[in-house]
């Protein structure tokens, strides 16, 4: 139920300051000019990374600006596309991440440290969360109203609190808009797919004799999907066999595959094991037409699951935004903000791939009762189980135990998961300023936020394991009809053994729609006060302090069938939790020198925040910074931050669940295990007779994860040092360079399955934590890799950012006008982006590397060690033209690994766009992204997941066109 906007009385300054609160946070800032002694009114500014009042626009921390013109020129349907082109961001969750993208929350990921360590703000305040991790969906931010985006990469936890370990992305909305602005954008790929239509209309104006302003913006976006089968590089999964990429796929196949060890294959009765064609490795049997048992050859008989997966998710989105402010008097202004978003996105996968199980039976075990006479089984299937009862019914009870089978329910059509997300964010507040005397002005702000997000998930065409077990237990009634022994819920008998064995009636019974609901509610109340205390010879001493209270509540309710455990190990369970935090914060800036020789300005800044969490208790964060401008054309800046990230509700309370992940078993022959590693394989349960030619039966394995209510906070230390300078002799040429180092201790992680495998097979200790987490079936195949969240990780990111821009005029222009040229270069070197998951193991550096826990698909994105963005623009009269080049550096295979691809090449993309003002009211715009249709490098499923390439890093859609019209009145 939607809650009403809080009454204005709740916004009273006294009430807000009475909150038990959080420490004040500060970010290093540039020295203020001498004019900072002058009176500061409501027109003074605050910049992202600081709460101090400033009279300049210099950022206190390394900051990159994304302008409204940049966003409009991109012609993109969603804003994450624009942000991820900036070198400071590694790929987050994008519209091209299919099943690894979960519910389709589009994120920003600074320094590759994770979206949960990048704080997303709107107008300097936390925005509405989209999931149990509290991460913001960038698709809910109204891009038509964005004035600019400030990307702060120096760490900002002391200013904004938890989650800003890597930095903050602040979306600043347009204020005091008057008039009408409407825009329509259409785009599609050069292949004719992936089309989108985006409509925006914004209306605003002043009222009450210009004392107030209100603006309303409405946006609608519709975007079509792109299938992996529509691109050559992704239409067939490429697996690694004998050091080469070959067409492969999944061991879950139509008709059912049963994995067997070499000794079990040798003891089979009544099966012709002579392959009909090439057979790289025989790892079991499969059931063909009429249930005939046949040898299963890997990868020749693997299933091509790729062509129905998405390279671009479809999206339907409606947004309504309303902003208003009203000056009650000359010193007090009331303001309100409403953000509403209703979106539907979905991802699609090949027909249901599942390990048939009977709930309550052993791990990965399906029980087939009365197999010798069960009328639902085809005659060839009954005969097979009867002939091989020594494998499937060793105790002779008449029930066959099928362990580790794989079935692809191609009779059902593709699986699809739909996420309907409705979000609202209500903000109401009062702000104003007053003079303390001696031209020392202070600004105050008190506000209340109420945020609510609801996501309704429906999952279709997925086998209900309990119903499958029910449908397999069939008999013939007195009238000669084939019926279920237990006819509850309208049971229709079904068999999974044999091609086309699931009838339409059986399919309808086996796949009831699976519906879940999750909600996230947040309440924030805060107040702050900032101004100048007194004057020193070098300028005014600035001060800010305040308090904030925040409460987060989350609840997840799965389908009743999940609660009953009807989906076996992948059944989901309810989850709920909440926490609150009270914070006090303060910030200061002291100018030490001004106008001195070799010190045009010298200032020190500091910030501190105390946070009292209901979950982890009291924590402190702080920051100290120094600015020194030896001349008016050069400024040095440095800061040291101590920050924290509190565990999210998901990390604290998520139930344990089991799901599939792509990966390579170190015991398989293609991994070339050493003698010592083969011995460990045997100790874990791989039959010795199958080595060294052991073959993995599928493209991955199951992994169990879960939350931990005993988690503590992550702690980080961030150091930045840099310089901003220009060349006086060359007007318009500016440079900025910054070194950064971020270290995170007690990082919350559960390790990926591939990381656990790599750690286990490097330690070679069967009793180690990671080795004990690997569970194998009797035939040696990995059944599960078990892990839960712990404060065990250590993250490190260090590198160098460089930026230069040059703006100048040229005599050649349009209509007698001069031309204006702008050149901008943004680069980021990531010297290290490492993770250490166990103290006795070396750090895993993934900057510029792939394999061995670096990337791997299914939501795990590779991290480039160098990115570059070069833009050239020209504007004259009504015409603006921009050309952009983007470079992603090469990736090397991690040392010690064996793969078909040892290096992913450097990739360049080129984009171009133009706008033309037909008159003062009408503007046309058009653009081409990936101008030369550059295709992504092919890495294979082992290194990059389902699409054979990293869909988060590379452009997987190819050349794209967009065009539109914008009308202003």
C-alpha cells in the first residue's frame, strides 16, 4: 500500500536535528578564492563530495562530469550505456546481461569494486533501492530531467555514509524549468533488431509571482530484444576440447542424459555403445526416439542452449517525475520531489534445463517407482532399467535411483522470467539561509524521504520437481486409462525419458506459473547546516554538520510451491529483514595561505561521521584532505579516507539457495590436471579409471549460496593524490591527473565456484575449506559447490586517471558564425584490481586478466586494466557534430591456466552523432554507435559464459542507429 507524502510539520528543523545521528563527512576541496569572504546566498553551490558552501565549481575530489548534452547526444534508451563508456567505470549490470543480470537492475560499478560499493545519488540524496542489496536501478532515474552527472572517484563515505567506498555517482536534476520540451527517439541495430522508441515530455513554469516553480516530466520507453542466435559469435556455445574451441553446449539434453562412470558404462547391458559419429568422450547414455538408449558423447551430443538467450533484454518503462520549490519568504524555501517508475524487463533462456530430482531423496537423485512395469515409461526405457538394475536398483526394491541426470524440456518452449518493478520516491523538505554576522552566511536543509519499490516476478515453463515425481508414478485405471497414482492438482502422467516424451497435457501440469513478490521500503530523515565560522587572513573557515536517520525494510515472498519445496534444491524460501542507522556528521575546511609566494592557496579539509547501526553497532569514518595551488594555473590535491560498508539486507538475511553456474572442472582432461591434482580428484570421488581422460558432463555445475546475519562491516582505506593544471600560453587547454589506491578489508564474499575450485586445486588439501565445499556424485561429476557469505575477502584497486580537454575557436563556420572545437581525452589505468579470499593464498589480480576467477560470465564481468575515451566536437550556429572513439585494452589469460584463447585483443569502437537546430524551437538529432560494426572477441564459454564473449565489457549488438526530434517552447 502506498504511503502518503509526509506532512510539512515532519520537516521542522528542530525535529530533524533531534535525530540521533551520523558523523559528518567531508571530501577534499579546492581552495576558495578571496571572494569566499563575501556573503553567500542561496545561489552559492555545493559540489558532489562535500557539504560545504562554495562560491566556485571546483570539485574537492577527483570528479568527472557528464553533461545533459552528452546524455542527449548518446541516443540511448537507458543511461547505463552512457556511464559505462567512461574509463573510471568497469562494466556493471547492463541491458545485455541475460540470466546473470537477475531482475535487470542496471548499475554503476566504479573501479570494478562492485555496484554495492558505488553509491548512487539524485540531488545529493540516496535514491530508491531496487533489490535487497539496496542497489539503485539506473533505469528508474529520469534522464530527461538530468542537468548533469558528477562521478566522484576519490571515495565519499565520510560525506554520504555507507556504500561509497569506490565513490559516488550523483545525478543532478534541472531546476526552475519553464516551458515545454518534448522529444522522440527511435533506434535499432544494423541487423534490423533491438529497436526502441522513447518519448519524453517535460512541462514547467513559475507560479505565485515567480516565488515558486514546478515541473512535471513523463517518459515512455519500449525496447525490443536481441537474441544470441541473431549474431554469429553467440549462436552456438563454444567449449574447449583439446585446446581448441569447438561447438558444444549443455549436458542437459532433450530425451534425458544419465551420466555414468567408465566402469558403469562397461557394465551396461542391452545398449549399443558404438557412436554413430565422432565421439570425443563418452560420459553416459541418452534416450532417443521411442526411448531407445544411446551413448552420450561430449560435446557432440551436447545441447545448443545459446540461440534463444538474449543479447539485449526487452524493456517497457513509464516514468513520471514532479519537482517543485516555493519561497515561503526570502530566507525559507519549501521543496518537494516525486519520482515514479513502472518498468517491465525480462530475460529468456533455452527450454528448462534441470537435474531431475525427487524432493526428499538424496542429492541430485530422481526416484522412478515400479520401473519394470510403470506404464508411463516407454517399453525401451523399462527394459533398459530392468537390464541394468545392478546400477539403478542395487537394493532390489523396484524403485530406480537416477543420479545426476540432465533433461532439457524442449517440449515446453523457452523459459522466460518477467520482472515488473514499480518504484516511488517522495521527498519533502525546507531549506534556507541566514546571516550570523560579519557576512558569515549559513545554509540549512531539513528533509524527509519515503521510498518504496515492489518487484513482481513470474517464471514460466519451469519444471516443478514435485509434480514431476508425482507424474512419473502412474498406473492404468479400470477403464484402461493411464492415470497418476496420486491425482491431486489435476496430475497428468509424464515421462522424461525419450525425445518428445512430455505431452502438451503433461507440460501444462508440470509447469505452473511461478510467481514471487519482493518489496523494499526506506525512510530517511535528515538535516544539515553549513556556512562560514570566522575569517582568517587566507579566507573564511567553512563548517558543516548534521544528522540523519535511515531505516531499510525488505521482504521477499516466493510462490506457495517454492515454500512447499516443490522445486527441489532450487526452491526459494521467504526472506525478510530490516535495519536502521542513526548518524552524526561534521565537515570543515581551513584556508592556511592565500596569495603567498608559491602558495596561491593552501587549505586543509576534514570530515568525520559516526554511524550507529542496529545490526553491526557503532562505526566511525573520517577523511582528511590537503589542497595546494602554487600558482593560479596549477593545483595539487590529496586525500585519505577511512570508510565502511555495512552489510546489506540481502547479505544478512538471504536464505540459502542453489543454482547453476558456468565453469570448468579442474579434473577434466581439457584442464590438463597434474598428477597431484588427479590424486585430489580421486580423493574427492572421481573414479580413478576415468583419469586422466575424465570429461565434464555439462558446461557448469550447481552452487549453493546464502546470507549470514553475523556479518560485520567492510572497512576501507582510500588514498588519492593528483593535480589539475593548465598551460597559460594555450588558452582553453586543461589537464587533470590523479593516482588512487583503495584497499578493502573484511570484504563480504562467498567466492565464486570457479574461485573455490582454483583455490582448492592450488592448495591440494582435501580438508581445506574450499575443497570440502566441493561435492561430487558417484560418477565423479560435480554436484554442488557450497559457500555462504563471510567477511573473508580483501579487495584492492589502484591506478591512475588522466584527463585533458581543449576548447578553441576556428574561423570556418556556418552562416557567418565562428566554429567552436572541443577535444576531450579520458583515460584510466588500473594497475591492480585484486581480491584475496583466503589469508594464506596470494591475491588474485583481475585487472586485464581473464580466467581462473576473473570474469567467466553469468554476471561475473572481466575488468579492463586500461580504458580510453577520446571525443572531438564541432559546433557552429545550428549544427553540432561529435565523433567519439572508445578503447578497451587487451586481456591476457591468467598465468598457469590452459585455454583455447590466450589473449583477447584490444578493441576500438567509434561513434558519431549530430544535432541541427531547425529554428529556436525544433531540433533534429541522429547518431551511429559502433560505426564500423566491430564484433566482440570470441573467448568461448569457459572464459566468458553463454555468449562466448563478455557481454558486459564488449559491444555485442554491433552497429546501431538512432534519430529523433526535440521540440521546445
